[in-house]
């Protein structure tokens, strides 16, 4: 199975490679969000953010979405 995108010139990517790239991007994004939360918690939060545990919990929750949706 291959996923094909309309590009000029036309290109296609093997499905497994595409999903691997999406999962890699997701893991790196979630990790960067976690690092930013840790930094903000250490240096002082913006006035409108009060619950760092709730922020971390939200990040943990969304970090499972792609895995849950793809069945992996």
C-alpha cells in the first residue's frame, strides 16, 4: 500500500515510512511540549496558567492519540 500526494513532480511514499515519519514527528512534538512546560514551571508561569499538573496531564493524554487511532 502506498499513499500518494499530488506534487509537481508526482511523488509517493511507502505507507509504513509515512506512518513512521508521523509517529516520529508526534513523539518529538510531545517531548518539546513537555520540555517547554518544565521550563515554564521552573521560570514562572504566565499569569493565566495556574495548574501545571493539568497541563502535563493534557500533554500525556494527547501523546497517546496517534497510537490509539492507528491501532499500534
